[in-house]
């Protein structure tokens, strides 16, 4: 069922028709120079995360470590093929703003990506993140393998328990097999690398996600055997026994890249929100 059916909006809003061609999204990642489009290296897996404005969300994942091959932003979960950003902002495509993460699970475990996802936004807010209101800002995980699906669902249950203990409401995150992914326009790709003072509206709950933590939870076998990482891993293991790792039980969530909202008057891009009665604070 489409988002229109779930929200019973079909009688109020007509979906935007398909567009014949995708938008131009650029060829290479602005940060690491790798191709944005597949094919990706053998062994690479893909997942889509939606957690509010995709500018800040993408930066969370390109900073996740060696195992991330490439990231890109785009639209997924709706009905309109080849949507534009303006289309998505109307609320009439049903798409969410999402981040494509192509990663090597032999180097970076999926559990670590899930931890970043849960700790970096508030998954209890429904069709919004903070001041950003609309269907495109909903929380989603779109998986590409049964293993990812099972892990994501289990992590949702575990994080709900942690949120319950702190008085938060129910998690509204949608978890489903990945629908078609449509790349966003080139200026959206790696936006905060191109505009370091740009808007980042992400804010977590402050509740730590314990999915995959511990000595065996976050150290992939390939990395453990790598001479490049061996000294750091030896130090890691020594500290893990003492319970002082930032990812250990009871630790506070890590804030990877919180920056205040800033406005750049030389760039006219404005984040338009749905419904139209909501004035967006997104601007850079």
C-alpha cells in the first residue's frame, strides 16, 4: 500500500505523475571521488535510511568509517517515478528523503549503521523531524537483504525498549524491502561537504542504542586481521574489558557532527515543507 493509502490522502491529494527522465545527479562523490552509481565492488551491500533532512543524514554515514564505499541522497517509498525535489516537497509523491549507503559488511557491520541511524534522529516523531514537517521527513529503513530486514526489525524492538525506559512514545519507523531509489539533484549530493556551514536539522533523543555493541558486535573479521587496524583493535580490546568504550553498555550516544543552524545568504536554496501552512526553517 502506498503512503497515500496509509494516510487516506487519495481523496485530497492527487499523486504527481511520473517524469520520463531522472534528474541529473552528478557522477562522483564529492568527498571520496568514487562513482555514485553502481556497479559497486563485489561484496558491497546497499541500504536506504530516511531520518529527516537528507543533507545531515548523509554526512552521518559518509563519516561512518572505512567500510562505507559511497553514499548518495535521493527519494524512495512513494509512487512518482523520477521525481524532482520540488515534486517531493509538495507531499504528493509519497517519497521520503533517504540516504543510499553502499558498504562492505566484511569491514563495517550493519549493526553499526543501525546504531548511527537510531541515535542520530528521533524515530518517534512520525511525519516530521523537529521543525521539518512532511511525509518526506518520516523515519524509514529500506533493506536489500533478508538479513538486513531481520536485523533492522530486531533493532527497532530493542530501541523501543530503551526509549520506553526514558518516557518516549512509540517508534514510527517504517522497515520494509527497498523500493526503487531515485537519485536527488546534484546540488543535494554531499551537500554539507560542499556547504560546510549549511543547515543540519538532525537531533537525536539522547538514548543510546545498544544494538551490536560489545567485543564481538562491532569488529568485522576482515578488519580484525588487517595489519593496518591491528594496533587500534588491540587497544580497543584492552579497553573493552574495562567497560570504558564509548559504545559499551550504559554509554551515552556519540554526537558525530552536531552543528547549529546557519544561513548562507549567497545560496538561495530553501527547504520547502509539506503541508504548505508550515513555514520551513531550512535554508542555507
